[in-house]
């Protein structure tokens, strides 16, 4: 029996956007997925060792996950994302990630695809090229991609529907403006979501809004924002503002795009309580919990005054 190819996937960055797509694509091609663990102190320490000091925490986390996967798989998946069209750019870290990893770990075998719509590098074609490194059967690759794409679409629709249902109840609701790779990360975002769930407060996630709708709503706040991923999450503010009791901005220090975008939005948003939380590798959960408790006290006091 032919040995399965092991594909290592770092549990960071675009994993939280495309893990369903990746999992189903590689499994359909009869590969074994090796997933790095939830972010922990070991991962953070590894990431710091392989990163420059100026890197944002999210980047350090990613490098830690890549380092963890060394010698545990045949390939490590490192996608490169440059843009989703002429005016749809992403942070430079996503287009530079492949080169950073390749130069940091020169002996690492990398599996890569490149999304750059402005130069006609589209997802389906890029997955086809990537699939050829695993199998020479083009029909199998095409079927695997469309199977995985369908699974991802269904998964995202279910998340959006679940969130729409949560909006109908009478519980306290907090909108969290954060990139998926921050809010869903065990180290960065989990202490916040854990706190709210333990206190029976509903979380409204900015990324669980249809991306096209989010981008249109983002134009009401700014028509000149440069980064697509920022537009996709800030559009949730105007869309959900009337339905939530408070808004939290969550940033991994020192993220350049978020520091600019969040400051702009905090100055513009009125009539809803806001707090800005910045997490770095030395952040303590106890101090974070105190801030969250104070924020909820403000929201509840405000609601009581309006009743």
C-alpha cells in the first residue's frame, strides 16, 4: 500500500480562514494532514526565536507553528496571498510569508500556492498546480478542489446562519472586531471568548458576516482603506451596531494595519461602548479579565440608565 504524503499545516494566520478548504482538498488527494497544536508557551517561544523583534505577535505565532512542524511531515503548506484584485490588497506579511519561511528554514520542504488576482493567479488554478506535486491525475485534482470549495462554502454559511440566529435572543451581545487568526487563536483570543461564554454573553464575530456585504458596509466608515482583510471585519460595525451592546477591538501587538484602522474607527463610532485590547507575548490573563469585567459593568450600567 502506497504511503500517504504528510502535509503539515500551521495552526495560525490563514488556517482560521481556509482550514476547511485545505483539509478537504488534501484528504481528497489521499494525504495525511499533520496539524500543529493550539498555540501555547512552547509555540510562542519558538516563534520568538525565529522572528525579528519588530514582527507582530501573530507573525511570531505563525513562525512558531512552522518550526513545530519541522521533521513531522513531508511538506508544510505556506500559501502566498498578495491581492484579491486591483484595489483589494492584503498586509505585506501575507505576500512575504513564503520568502520569510523559506529563508528562515532553508531545508524545509514547502507546498505553496499563490493568490494574486491582479496578475491572474486565481485560487482554482493555483490549487491545480499545487495538486500536481501530489498526484499527476488532473481529474482527481479538479474534483478535490471543487469538493473542498463546496465544503468551505457550506461551513461558512452555517456559521453565518448560527450568528444570525444568536442576534434574535435577549442576551447581552458583544461585537468583536478582530482578524480570525487572532480571535480564534488559543493564546490571543481564547481568554476573551472564554470570559464571555462563562458569563452567558453572546459573541458576535466580525468575520461571520458575508464578505461582500462587509466590504460594502466598510465604505460607510472609510472609502480609502487599503487592506481587504481590514475591510472585511470593520464592515461588521455598521451592519451590527444597532444589534450589539458593545464593541471590542482586538489587536496583536504591533500590527501596523490594525493600529491605524482601529484608531480611525474609534474616533468615528458613536453611541456604543468601545474598548481596544492589545495583546503581546507577555500579556497576563488576570489583567485582561479585569478589563473585560470593567467593560461589562459600563455596558450594564448604561443599559440600566436607559431603561
